[in-house]
C-alpha cells in the first residue's frame, strides 16, 4: 500500500527537521546542545520510520538543477547580463535565485538607473512622473532584501535549535517576499522601458533628447560602460537587460503579488 498525502506531507516536514538537526550536530560545539539535538533527531527518525516502515518514500531531488546552475555562470550567453558577475545577497546567502535577483536588482540600480535619471534622459512629463514612482517601489524591494539578509545572518549566529527552526521558517517567508516583490518591480519597469524603447525606435515624442550622449558627473555619479552612449542606445540596452533578467529568473514561474 502506498503512502497517503497526509503521510507524505508529514514525512517531508520531518525530513526538513532532520536536515536542520543534522546541520546543528555537525557544526555545534556546545555539548548540551549536541545532546538535545541528537535526542530530537532520534525522535524524528523514529517518527519517519513509523510513518513509512517499508521505506516507500523517496525524497525528490529538487536541488539538482540549482546545483548545476550555481556551478556555472547563469549569465553566460546573455549579451547584457554577462557584463555582470553573480554576487551574494549577503555573506552567507547560498540560494541561487536570491543571489541572481539581488545581482540583477543591484546592477540595474547602480548602472542603468543612474544613466536613466531625468538628468540624462528627458521624458514626456507624464512619463517622468511615472518614472519617479519606480524609486519608491525599488525602496520597498530593498527593505524586503534587508530583512531577508538580516535573517540569513541571524541564522548563522543562532545556537539554540528552536531559534534556528524559527529562523528557517522566517528565511523561507522573506525569500518568497523578496522574489515576489522583485518580480513585480522588474515586470513594471520592463513594461515602462519597453514602451519608451519602441517609441524611440519609431521616432516618437516620449523621449525628447534621444540623440544626446550620456556623460557623468564623477563627483556624484559612478561611470559605467554606458558612458558616451546615446540616450537612444542606453534605453535600448536597458530594455534588453530587463528582457534577459526576466528570462534568467524565469519570472513567469513566480506568482503575482496579491
């Protein structure tokens, strides 16, 4: 007889706890904590054996694709993304999707947003007002990121197993929030700059200085590979970057914000 859905769900929960306690046992130097963790681990294994005495359950190999992805450059083969190196969102961040989202958001902010400021790219008044709203959305994304990174680092410093278990759940929740909010932000700005890019290509009126070249005031701005490019070219490269970002992050797989 196979396992019921309820049994599978409980076994999966037990497996997650098993991995957590295994990690504590491997890394902790506190004798009392080790003893408690070993006792809890035995209870978990006994419960798994009780739920699945015949060893029917096979744990899904859900991490294989992520492991292969992190073992090579995920940005390889992309014209714009390949200019950037994958970075960790925080010192102990190991989640591939979190690190990719962080790298993309950070690269967009430091390279493209700087070049697309109203100082450099002159847009129609209504579009200029809409562009200003993007900064508030990005600030919200960065708040989620800050909370996630603090949780990841707190987990590394935690010594009590109950605290670690709580932080694991918090990390999972904050990771989902950051990915969802980042996805919403990227979709929004992609739609915005795609629209302007199409208008510029058709010699429309949304951008009023398409032939100007990007120059930076090095007292306040950091130069990038966009220096000296025409506004039209920068807009096109920004749209291409966002298109590649959505492809590499597989954003359609993320649920929309509710």
